[in-house]
């Protein structure tokens, strides 16, 4: 009888048992904790972090590239110019981006907005072949990037 009275009293005060609502909710970019006061079933964010494993796929417009994204571009002609992002999106983190460029012909590609661009293969220009090419950028200090360019060859296509 006492147990039933205790349960009825707790229910009257709006206490929700742990089995019905978890104390912690984990979502893609944040962890939420249930507030601990009697009857408070609201969640508050405890840890919020940028999603480091996902890049948005963004169409390139006006030659402007987006940070933390796969930038999809089409190169028509023998020259192309793209502008790197001008500011950090998350303070204290290096910028990185990918450019997926489909070219109709051999083309020289220039990127503006960097202090310095470096290549590890000894080449001093950035050029693409007809077809699909990928540029990958990783910031190695503020405004300085290492950039790699690779032509891609289709090896399998789902039908």
C-alpha cells in the first residue's frame, strides 16, 4: 500500500521515470542531458561540436568555393579561376575542401584567396585533363594550403 501511495505522489508532482525518458540524448552534433530537478524533463545541450566527418556537396556558383564541402564545378574552356573561402568557419580548426571539376578540355586552373599553395609532386601549375578531376585542399597554416589534383577514371558504375 505504501508503495502505491509513493508512486501516486511522485506522479502528482510530474516525475517521469527514467525508463520512459533517457537521461542523455546523443544527436549528430550535440549531446543533451535531462535537467535533474524534480519534474523537469527538458533537455539542455551539454556538448556541442562541429560534425567533422561530413562534407556538404555544394554547386560552385560565381567561382566561389565553400569550406568543408565537396565543391562541384564544370570547367568550359582552357582556363578557370576559383576563389577559396576567405574566412574560417570554425575558429581554431584548419580549413579543408574538395573541388570535383568536370572539364571539357585540358585547362589551367587558378585559385585565389590563399597566401600560398603547395604541391608535393614538384609541379608548379594546376591543370586538368578532359573528364572528371578532383582537387583536394588542406590548410597547413593560416591561409597556406597543400593542394593535390588527380584525374579520375571510372572503374565501376551501378546500373
